[in-house]
């Protein structure tokens, strides 16, 4: 019954020994319209989640998305379009963790403003964005213009171990969201562990 989908607010398989391909989970996730937390941290699941974007975009109450650190197999897929369809709709997101998978895609445009009203909506609640240890690509300097507008309350951003990402050490301090500039040790973590001081 759809009623049971509607009352689910949290799905947590954190540290679970379950194994399997979750490529096709997207359609079921889309029915969990009141879901606030999706936590699959440190799991044995695997599969291509390229098609999850449109399903996740329907979870407008989602606050936590944690798909980090799969133990075996690792999640894979191209998440280029997540910048538009996921970040453009999930305005209640507070934390995103995608660390330690095999995700790929050009994330240059994740922060850039577009003509669609849904895409230009800032994620005012987002404080943590962890995309580290994947195969993501793109030029992070493209984020400079809009990062403070798109993620105004971002405090921590981890981009380490994405060897194809360009210019992650060159984001200007004065372009960062204000809450990141308030730290002595800015939480932009890169392969060089660069520290940006006030």
C-alpha cells in the first residue's frame, strides 16, 4: 500500500551486512515522499545510481543523503545531472555524503544559476558537502561566481581524491559562503590539504 511509503521518514542501513545491486531502487525511493534521511553509510551494496537523480528529486523533505563508503563493489554512475535535478529541488538538504564510491561526471555546473526557477533556488540549509574519493571531473573555478548564493550556509566541503577535478586549490577565499570564511581553517579539503586563513 502507498500508505506505508508515505509514513517512512528514515531509511538507515548504516554498517549493515546486506549485499546486493541497488541500481533499481530509484523507483521505490521516489514513493517515500516524506523521507527525511537516507543513510547507507559503510554498506555492502553496489550498482549504478545514474538514474536515481529524478527519483531523489521527488524527496523534497530529504535532509540527509549519505551514500558513503561502500565496503565492496562500490556505487557507480554518472551524476552530472544531479546538480540540476537533485540540488535544484531538495531545498531541505542539510548534509550530502557521497564519499568513497566510483561516481563520475562533470560537476562544473553544480553551482551555476540557470533560467529554471527550481534550479536557482538556494540550498539554504546545506552545511556539509562531501564528494571525496570518487572519479568526478570538471573545473571548480566555475563554482566561484555562484557558490555563496547556491550554498549560502555551507560550512564544510570535501573534494579530495578526485584526480580529474581542476582548480580545487584555487577557489578565492572571498568567494566562499560567509560561514566558511568565518573559520581559521576553512573546510575546503583538497588533495594538498590546503588551509585558507582569514
